């Protein structure tokens, strides 16, 4: 039996990871530890709420005492950290919470891992490499973050490396490319475009829309995290993505095509400051452990569109609350 603390488990990737792990490892106990910020949502875990192998603890990763109680109460042996502030545009508007949660919160979890002798896995991002003009990022490349979000995630990665070298905490890091799939908060571009298109609202494309991202299906990413957690070597970093990039405008056109909506819904708006025009990952290190993504971009997008079409109960609630104020602030002046 293993007892895992999944921090940030009520968010998009976290809730998909919990579901994935319950299927893959029937003898594990998973404790979701989550502050339930605007992005955390127990609706994401509604279908497994009565599973006896799962428990939920509401708490902040910056609160050392609460983290330690959760570890003691549930006899935790492993931390998988997904808790973070995650949206680049919000980090540009107000970086404060990003530094607190993504950097200081990671430090608190590392201290707990050191104190209790725990295995630690960090769910990191490809954004720490910065804008990749040519070629693809390898795990040994330098970090060149260009947004407050990316910088705070890079700070976390560096702390994790330090805890491995200095205190021998058994750590691994995965650096994932952009995820898409069920339960993604509709501030991120793909669910934003899908839900706007369903309602015949404009799709705000930043700048020329020629930026590139490696959009991967969330469950492929979860499989990569699971593999690095179980077979990764302590102290190592593993990139997770499809290794193929898509131009944002093409993604927008495909969303509209899948929903049978006109391309006239595409509206170019002012670009994001410091916009990274391209991310690209070399994923050969994780492939060497036997991992490969099961979905192409097109398959991943089709499944994602389908899910949002079938699950209006989930996203309409979100889009009618505080989200409206965020949307106005973010897009009105553009
Ligand atoms: P998300 O915003 O959907 O969820 C984040 C979760 O963390 C929420 O449930 C939130 O309530 C929780 N949280 C935030 N601050 C907290 C705190 N102080 N204490 C406890 N819980 C807190 O994010 P996501 O897209 O699921 O991303 C999860 C992780 O994966 C993040 O670390 C992110 O950096 C990383 N990542 C995301 C992507 C992506 O495409 N979404 C890609 C690569 C890596
Ligand atoms: P996003 O989902 O915010 O992820 P990332 O962290 O990679 O920036 O944005 C993905 C891409 O889509 C990025 O190039 C910015 C672009 N984008 C838009 O064109 N319009 C939007 O409204 C948003 C949110 C993003």
C-alpha cells in the first residue's frame, strides 16, 4: 500500500491524475490536499467522492502545520505536488500569489518531505525554458523563464534540485507541455475558445496567432507523471509532451470546425506582454522509459471539444461567477 498526498488535486491535471491513479494502482490511498482557490473545484472529483481509497483535506501548501498534520493523519509516504497558481495572464496582472504558492509553497512541501523522509515529485512546466526559437528543449537546457508564472515555477525547480543535492530528498520533476482535456478551467485558451464558440462569442486570439504550443491530452501527461514517479531516477527531470507543436490559429480553426461554427468568430486582440512565441520539448528521455503519448493533437482536441459539449453543467457554473469580472478585466481593454 502506498499513501500519496496529491497537492492541488482538485484542479484540472490533479483531478485527472487522481482518477488515473485509482484505476492504475488499485491498492493506493490518495489524499487530495487543496486550498480550493478559484481554480480548485470539488466538482472535478465528484465521480470518485465516495471511493474509500480517496480522501480530501482542505489546506494551503504554504501552511507548514496543516501540511504536517495531513502527512501524519494519513501516514503519507509520497508527495506529488500540483498545487500552483497556473495562469500566465493572471501572473502578469498580479504575481503575488504565484510567488507565495509556487515558490514558498514548494519550499514548505520540500521541508516536510525532508522531515518525514518522503518521496517527492513535482509537476513542472515547459514554460521554465522560455521562448524556444529553434530546436527543442532538453532537460539539461538552462532555464530562461519570461513570465512571473514561469519564473515562480523555475524557482521551485531550482529549490527541488537543491534539496536533492543538499539533503538527498528523493525528488523527480516532470516538465509538461500544455495540457487539454476534461475539467480545465475555461481561462486557458482551449476551453476558453470551445466554450466561447458554443455560445457564439468571439475567440480572442493574441497578436498574430502564429505562436506555437505542444497541446497534449491530459491523461497522456498523467501517464508520464506516473512513470517518472515510479521509474524515474531521483534527482532527474523528465519532459512530457507530444514533441509536436501546433500554431494557435490552427487550433482555433479546428475548434470552430469541430463545433460547426464560422471562422468569423476569430478576433485578433492585443498580444500578451512578453508572450513566448514557441515552446518545444524533446521528450526522448521519458520515451526511453517506455512512454509514448496515446493521442495526437487532433484526437486530443476532438475528445476535449466533445467533453465540453456534454458537460455544460460543469463549465456554465464557473463562467457565471467571479469569472465574469476576470474576463472583463482581462479582455475589455484589448
Ligand atoms: P489548476 O489551476 O487547474 O489547479 C491548481 C490547483 O492548485 C487548484 O485546485 C487550486 O485550488 C490548488 N492550489 C492553488 N494554490 C494552492 C495552495 N496555496 N495550496 C493548496 N492548493 C492550492 O492547474 P493545472 O492546470 O491542473 O496545473 C497543475 C500543475 O501542473 C501546476 O503545478 C502547473 O504548473 C502544472 N502544469 C500545468 C500545465 C497545463 O497545461 N495546465 C502544463 C504543465 C504543467
Ligand atoms: P494559455 O492557455 O494561457 O497557456 P500558456 O501558459 O501556454 O500561455 O495560452 C496558450 C496560448 O494561447 C498562448 O500562446 C497564448 C494564447 N492565448 C490566446 O491567443 N488567447 C487567449 O485568450 C488566451 C488565454 C491565450
